[in-house]
C-alpha cells in the first residue's frame, strides 16, 4: 500500500492535530489527540501553537504510528490515541 504524508496539518477544536496522508492517491485525514501528545511526546500546552509544535517535533514517530493503522484499516481515516503508542 502506497502511503505518503503531505505535510498539511492543523490543530482542531477537539484538542487534536489533524494531518493529511495520501493513500493510493486518495487524500485521507488522520489526527492525534492532545492526550497522546501529552502522554508520549511531552506536550504541556493547550494552545494550537503548542500542539502543532509538539506534533512537528515528533512528526516521524506520529506518522509511523498512523502508517501502521492505515495499513491495518485499509487506508481509512485514523484518530491516534494514547493506546496507539504503548
């Protein structure tokens, strides 16, 4: 399965950072919760700036987790939570 991350990302109102992947040429949105950013990546802020900063500093590990889930779910949207990094 061909999966590439486009680099597009933004913080959303539900305390998540959403980021885009291209799966087999189809755009798919993924996200990671603020709890996962806090629990596994040392985030301590609640502002969109802090969430994005933490996401960017840990992008490769987050994208690796999203890639695993995308491969398991056939390329459907992914909402990463704390359990996805245990």
